[in-house]
């Protein structure tokens, strides 16, 4: 029994180290949460924008890349009005998004994608 304790500790340590860096992304964000995340992480890296990917009947979809981490941001339509709303399509021939937005200024368009 005494020999199994060190083995169990090693297995737990390996498991903990593998899962420590993994963070589950939120599925739906509020406008305030997107703004707080943007101001905390993205603005420091001077990426200055979030890509608007389109909207469906219930949600708006955004994408941001912070260093080597992609963050998918979904906001419910009842929380945010997008003036230049575009359809959200998930297929390989569609580009990543339509245009960049500023979350601190009501998600208004900053510039086109490409």
C-alpha cells in the first residue's frame, strides 16, 4: 500500500499540470463582460479590435485573437443592436468575419476585414 501512494501522487500531479492551463471559454457573454475582457487583455496587446462574424436570429458572433489564443465571443441580440448586421455563416468558404468593431463604443464598425 505504501508504494501506491507515491504513484498516485505522481499521477495526480501529471493530471493537474495537464488541466491547469486549459480554460473553458464562455459560451455566451454579456456586453459588459466583453468590454471588461477587451480592456483587460486585448487592449494591452494593441490589437485594438474585435472581428464581427455575423448574426443569426438570437445572437451576434465575434472573434478576437490575443497573441496565440482565439476567443469566440457570442452576445445575445436582446443586449446589443448592431447597425450593419450581416448573416452568420459557418462554412469553409466564408471568411472569418465582416469587419472590426470597438466594444467600448457600442460595437461600432472600425474598419473592414481584409
